[in-house]
C-alpha cells in the first residue's frame, strides 16, 4: 500500500529526524536522490545542459545541491534564482564550487537559458506553498513549456497544493516528480496529480505515524480482501445481492448492474424492477421478482438506483432494509438524506462529480477542483462510505474521518455510458460477500479500473466489455 501524509505530519517527522542527524545531512540525502533521478532521466550526464529553477528555502537548496552533484559529473548546470537574496547559501556555494553558473531571474537571459536546457529542475516552491505561481515565476513557466526540456519537480510541482491536490492558478507541469520521505496527497489526487507526471519516492529515513491522510491500494492489498469460496460454500454463503435498478426508459442499466454483480462473485443475484425480461434474456441465472424489494427474498446487500428514473418508493424501501446498501445514479437524487443517516447497516454512495455537486449544493467545478474536500464532506454529511468517481476515484469512510483511499487503476476509457452501473453491481456483490463498506468500495474500484484497461487495451470499449473483463482483473490481482 502506498500512503500519503499531510505537510504538517511531514514537517514534524523532518524536525524529529534532523534533531538526530548532523546539520545538513537530511538535505544531502534528498539531493542525492534527486541527482540520481535526474541522471537516470538524462542517461548521459556529461555534456548535458541542466537548468535549476531555484526559489527560496529548502526546496531550492535541494535543487542546488543536486545541481552541484550533476555539475561534478560533467553537466553544464545553470541556476536561475527567483529570490537571489533568499537562495540557500550552502547549496549556492556548493554549486559554484562545482563549476555551476548562476543567473538572476530578473536580470535578463534566464528564459534563453531555459530554452536551451535538456533538463529543468523545478525547485521554485516546496510543499509549504499555497496558491498558484507568483507573477515573477510565470515567464519562466512559459519558457519551460516552450522548451523541449524534461522537467523534474523537487518534492512537488510548483503551484499545486500538497495537502489537497488543488491547483489555484498557474502551476508548472513536470514529467517526473521526485518526492522525499513519503507521497503527498497532491501527488495522488487530481487535478494536481496531472501536473506531477511519474512519481519517484526517495527514502530519507522519516518515521511516520501509522495513520496516513491517503492510501492507495496495490494488488496485494486487494488480493487479501477478495472473498474466496470455501469447501462448504453455497450460493447463500457466497452472498446474494439484490439489484433494484432500471426502468422502461433505461432497461440497460439493470442489465449492466446485474452483469457487474455476477462477474463480481455473487452467489446469486435477485433482480426487482421493470427490466426483468431484458435481464433474464441476458443472464438467465438471475432470480427475477416483480413484487418489490420486500418480497424479493433473502439478500445480503442491495444495489439501488442505476437507471431507476423517478422510482422514489423503491429507493425508500431499499434504504429501510437492514443489510448493506449501495446507492448509485438516480438513487442518489431520490434518497432522503435523513433516511441514509438513520441507517444502521453500512451504506455506500457512488456519485460522479456532477452528482456530488448536486448533493453538496455547489458547482461541479468546485468538486472537480477539490475532490478530497468533497468526498470527506459527503461522507460526513450522510454518515456513509462515499466513492467519488472521476479522474481519480476517491473512497472516504463513513463520517469522513479516516484515511481516504485513492484508486490507482482508473483509466479514461471508463468514461463511457453504463460503466458506473457495472461498478455498482460489482460493489454490491462484494458487500454481499461480507466485506466492510470501505473495502468493498475500494476493491470494486480497483477491479473496475483494471477491467477498463483490459477491455480497452488502447481502443474504445463499452460498459458490457468492461463487465466481461472483471474476471480477468480478479485473476490478475490474485495471481500477482
């Protein structure tokens, strides 16, 4: 599992470590890792042209010391100082001793130097920065974008928020971000993640608490969660999921939700709704009922809402059930907030940004620009586990207080009609198998992302194709 910690936590860990180390040792560790990453990117260091964009403080110091190491290996290194009077003194002296060149950002010629670079090191703003780039840094950012140089960010791309992943103004895009000690939330959450490029973590010896701000599951983590039938298992022990979905206008939503549930390992699927004939025609193993959720038979979880139209009565009936419930699509609009909060069994809500904005009473852009804040607010407001779909899917536990999980397997190919219906059925099947709500949502998002990648494989694919690839995604996780 990859974890990310807040700036406050990282700063505290750095202070504790620096108190035990010789002065400057921690910065030298960071600079060594940064220089090694830059050398890997360059391939051939000798004769290469490296430009350091240096702000004030330790972030600029990391860049200067790394530049000194590259200069000693034969690179032509130029440091562009945005705040010459506040540049890190020790790093600046080390660069000059190694033969590096210093240029003032406001003295002319800096943009020309950037334009000739093979590699640019972004050391303008560190993890403590807030807001976008200051006006004096914008011309340099423009010059970097015009150049053909590879951009390596120091700890975090300048202009993005380390704690929230927000980008409030101009920011510098990196091809590679070299981060120290731990990931920062902004490196894993859009829109900031988009600016980070590839991320390389350099271990500098920080001792961090067990509880992180953000968690990103890996294959091994998900494999431990997935239910495996025992020798005595039957369809009921494996989990029966109820699907209340579809309408005369949207029968396909019911078919796709059932597909996700069946491919997700459910022992049986009970369907209630007006799309029974369409469901049976595609999946004859489905147990179809026309008597409503209360009369469908025993289930271990419910999925309600995909394609439901305006059927508020069915949504209310499902919310009254004493089993885990996953609410999606129209169900999110129809569910009474008080009814969701009053539930004693676990509840999972799976909005996309537009649906989340409607639930919060804000504009969609506010949710997309502040995804962490939005998912935590929803989880706290509804007392439910919330899976916020999007370019980076986030999962917050009921109440919003625990670490938020970020799904690393998403792909833009999943932006297709019906994909969310498949995810709902998959999540419902994992709830029926007995997984805790946050694990069911996390594992469903992980498998769904992999299935989307497998289905597309670089070419367009529909929601039906994604459902068909869930078994392959499951196998890839278990066998890894």
